[in-house]
């Protein structure tokens, strides 16, 4: 049982009833898509005060800028092109297209996050992306939508983008088939779609169970993603394996009728590797729950032993994944006194379910703990670099996933 991972209660809400939902993961024995049950509609999740802002991670901004450098050169994008990002958040990615003079439009359902993107000079449409949105953008209604988003240069007859991109948005889609079909309807005949998502193979191999939470409805192998896109006339012609989020894939797709982008050897190689690993067999998934329990017990053993030795542990970060970890393990302020986060919108609030206070990062300097538990473990290198002075008083960093590791 777990609360929604992106709902951070304030001090005045701690005595109110907090909704918890079963967090169970299922795999389809026909297409091998991994999913959780949908208890809450996306419209509720991405409300006006959605707390996640991509730009607070320096390493993620570097990742976004590298992507823009690559795709602009590879696709030959320029002032006459159009890029649309789905789930564009606070403009963290599209700002680099705008800076290069490439027309760009973000589609973001969270109004407060979209406002931050517009303040950064990134035209952003506040709505969910679906078939209706795609048809309106491609047709006569597109000009009015573009103007409302802050992008004035839009032909009256509609516009279909040369590039549709999205990072960590596919997992948050409720109507997966409708979403991919909308991409196919909007994409230009020779356009390209790139989508990034955490790779299921890495999630299972490295026990990354904390990346599973209610706001993420689906979890993808390349095999499952290829089947979904093919069902809607989109061919995946390339795939990259990325280090982000503990190991991600970036898939490159085109319209099935287009012959501009031939398939690369990486597609065949990854498809074959997943098959050899067992992604399309149920026994591949059967051992996951037992290993997750082992990780939980090992982390609790470490934190309890540290407490008994009189050592103090605090956290760094308050990402969604942390709340799966904290709630599943039952970790509260008796084991982790507080956590910190660079996002001012989370500071002064509490982690859902476990009610660990979230403070500004300088709280660690004042507290001088023995251990700093890195909750966004996928950003370990960035955090250790930012907080290197923790070593000045003998403090050490602890990484919980894939296994408990102390960085001395």
C-alpha cells in the first residue's frame, strides 16, 4: 500500500487522512508490457501544483543539451523546422532548440510547470496530448492553439512537426494506444519521433523497484515498445542505451510509409538480446519480488544498525521514487531524520505517507550527519560532487539501489 508519490503534504495536512493504494505490478503474458493498475486519473496527478521540475538537475540539463546537439545535426533541423515535445515540463529541453532558432512547442498538462517554461521563453500549450490535440494541431485549429501557447508562426492550414520528442512521459500515459496513435497522426510523413524511458531490462536486473509508482502506469522493454508503435504504423529504426535514470532507452521512430530512415544494427541487436535474456517469458519476472524483499531487508538492517551505533542519517532528495522506497521499507524519522531538496516547492513540506520533513540543502551543513542517504540514486555522481564537503566532518554517502553501498 502506497500513497501517490508526487503529493507532498504541508504541515497543516499531516493530521488528515491520506489515501493509500495497492502498488502491484503485472506483466501481460501476450505482449509482455508491464503495468500497474490505474487508481487515479492522470488529470488528477498533473494538477495545478504538480511538484516536479526537470531543471533542478544539472546532469539532466546536460543530457538534454547533448540530445539537442545530436538531433539537430542528425535531422538537419533549422528555422523552417518544427519540434514538439510531449510532457515538456519546465522547458528544460526545448530551451536549447529555441536558443538555436529552431521553432519549438511544448505540450504540458501541469499549468504551474508550463508557466515556468513560458517564463524561460519556451512556447507551451497547457493540455493533455491525445488524438484530439493532435488533430487540432495538424489542422485549421492549430494556429489558434500555437498563438495561445506563445508561438505565433503557425500556418493557417495546420502544421505537422519534423520531430516529436518526449522523455519519461510514456510511462505516465493512461491511454497508451491512443497516445501512440496521436503521435502517428501528428508526425510529418518523413518526420521522426524519439521517446526516452527507463529500460525494463535494467530495472529488473538491478532491482530498481523504487522506479515503480502509481504515477507511472507502464514499464517498457524494447520488445514491448516496438510492438506498441508498430500497431499504429510507426517503425522503430534506431535505439540508444542511455545511462539516465539507472539505464534508459531512446527509441527513434518513423512513419511505416517513409523510407528515409533505414533500420540500424542496434535495433536487431537489442531485440535479440532481450529475447536471449528472457523478456518474452514469464519466468524472467518471477524472481523479482524476492530480490526486492532482500533489498528492503538489507537497507533496514543498515539504517537500524547505524541508529544503534548512535550515528545520524539524513536523506538527500525527494523524488517520486524515494516515496516508493520509504513507504515499502517503512522508513520514517526514527531512521532518517529529514531529507533535503533543491526544489523550493518541496521545501517545508513532507514526504507522502512517511512524513519525513523536506528541507533546503543547507540543512545538511548545519546538522553534520554521519550518513547522507541518496534517494535519487540515479543522480549519485552529481549529488556527491555538489555535496563533497560532507566529507569535511567525516560524513559518508549511502546509495540504496541496487544494493546498499557506502561511498567513503
